[in-house]
C-alpha cells in the first residue's frame, strides 16, 4: 500500500509540474486605478488558490471555536456530575 501511495504522489507531482511548465507564460492582471501585475500564469493560479484556501479556513474558525467552547462546558458539566455523591438503595 505504501508503494501505491508513493506512486500516486509521484504521478500527481509530475502532473502538476508539467502543468506549471506548460503555463509558464506571462500574464498581466489589471487592477483599478491603472495598477497592473505581470507574473507567470501558474504563479497567479497558486496565489489565488492559497488566498481561497485561507479564506475557507478563516470562515471555519468561528464554528471551530464555538465547538471548542461547547466541548469545554460539556466536560465541566461531566466533571461536576462525577463529583456528586451517588446514593445506592439496598
């Protein structure tokens, strides 16, 4: 299984490397107020991908922190329940 996983990773790397080589031509991005940026297409795609991933992570952070707070309160409630004395009827 390790060999198959390694082979898949190698094939993915070669595929992405060939994509980067095939798209190495310069592209000009035009911004507002006459600003422009000239860079290889693959670099622009990479920057947009990283910005999109960072935006997705930031969007999930609120939900993650809310879950952590809820988990802490549930753990505290469980600890409080465990510390209560139990009464057994004989």
